C-alpha cells in the first residue's frame, strides 16, 4: 500500500472511532472552498483587469449556488440521509476549485467555480452541521456535552473559512501563482474525503421519500415563534458583520494599505474568523435556554465593532481596522454558537437540517450589506451610512430583548 493509501486507511480507522471528526473536516474543507476566493478580489482587478462591476458579479453568483443549497439540501437530507448530500457537497467543493484554477482563461471558470463554491457551503451548513450534531451525541460520542455539536460545527466553519483565505491570500501576495495554486492545493486536500466519507454512519432515521417533493421541503419548525422572533432577528448581523469587517473595510482602507492591500484584506479575513473560533468556548457559557443573552451579547459587541469601523474609515487607520475586525470576530463567534444551539433545541429530528438551512440562508443576507452601502455611497458619505448601520444594530438589540421575553420557551 502506498503512503497515500495508508493515510486514507488511518483516517478511515479514526472515523470508525470518532465519526464526528470526519464530518468536522468535511465542513472545514467546504468552508475553505467557499472563502478562498475572498482575498483574491484585488488580484482579479489588478492582474486580470476586470472591472468593479464584473468582480461584484463574481461575488453575486455565489449566492445563486448558496441559497438553493441551503434551502433544499437540508430538507432532502432529512428525508434521504446525510451521507448522499455530503457526497454531493464534497464533489461540489472539488469542482469549485477545479473551475477557479482555470480562471486566467476567462470569466466562465470563475462564474462556474463561484456557483459550485456557493453550493458546497450551502450543503455543508445545512447538512453537515446537522450530521455533526447527531454524531456528537449517543451512541456515537458518549463523552460529548449537549452543546458539542453546535460548537464543533461553528468551529469547523470559521476555521475552514479562515484557512482558505489565509492560504490563497499569502500565495497571491508573495508569488505569481495566486490565480491557480490555492485551488490545486484545495483539490489535493479534499479528494481523500471521497473515500473516508464511506466510513461515517448514517444518522437520518426518517426513512426515505415521503409524499411529493413539496412535502419534503416543508419545515414546520421554521414557524416556531422563538425561531422567527429571536433567532432570525439576530441572524443577518452575524455574516453582515463578516461582510463589513473583511469584505468592505479593506476596500474602504485601500488607499492606506497601498501595495499591501491584498495582504491587509487577508489579515482582516483571517483575524476576524480566527477570533470568532477562539471565543466559541466562552459563547457556550453565555448560552441559556431561558434567555437570549448569547445573541444579545453578539449584537452588543457588533455595535462596538461597527462603531470602530466608522472611526477607522474616518481616520483612514489600518490599526483601527484591525481592532474593529477583532471585535466583530468576537460578535460572530458568540452569534454562531448561540444561534446553532437555539436551532438545535427548536427543531424536531426530521427538520433539523432544513431549519439549519433556513437560518444560514437568512444569515447570508448580511453579505448584501456592502453592496447596498456601496450603491448608496454615491449620494451619502460612507461614514454616515456606517453610522446608520450602528444605529440599526442598537435598535435590533432592543427588539431582540423585547422579543425573547415574549417567546421565552425554547421548547416546542
């Protein structure tokens, strides 16, 4: 047996002992696939000379892969099993990187790659998170605490997103291979999981197709008042914070960063996501089924982070931009763990993946914020628009406080 085959065999044996580890790394590599493109935006503008409009289209096509996957994959896996959908997500991750590796030959590869990247992240979030939760409890992991599934899923997502951006950004900043090498590396890392995935036990027990397709897509728990009035109120701010911290802020500070703009964008991306991962043990302690203090803390810290963004832009300060990214990372870590724990308490086993998909679909609406602000900045100064965003975050915090008191019980 070759050393490569031996590695796959050893990983397969580890999966038999701790199957949740395989799904953790699957979510990691899918998130890696989705975020490795983010720090390369300046590369496509400066090296390949694409216009701002075309680059924004590269970003936008991601949503057309992401949204259907979030809304469909979870419900389908609740009926047909987690494993088939995660196989599809892993293949989509490989196809995304293969397509993007040929980006220097035209826009088609980028558009196709970004669509597949959106699909793989959507499947990982909706299906992978639910599968990881189910494998983080008996009989698969008797030592795990009740919060382990949400904590592990959130950690895999944030670390994968951070590492994908870090690898791609560093290669692009310090070499001439940034247009293809990051994607080749990702393919090499991902391929073994097509074999390892076979060893993971199926956890969906709802038993095959039941009725027409429309019935498969219904998610009864999505109407739960705790979900609609508490979780969904906070969710757009989670990834909206990410979009501002490492999507929009590097653009606003591009004059200050100069030739190091790509490296600075990479720094903000990685820093935000690593901090989000590091604070998750503290987020676990904040969570409580008898209050919404984890989500309230998320929004309160978001207000502070956005306020720092306003000051950083007003002063054209790279240092304050870094501080703002750290604070927003804390908010994201608090919010992701608390939201996923809420979802897992609310959902029935047969619609856990579907409800997780709805949560992430609404959360990803936050990525539209930079595009909206950029459009409005033609008429209103950016600092004013960002200040309005701070005010809206404060208002949302008070709305959340009022709502959770009305819909206190997390139970069904």
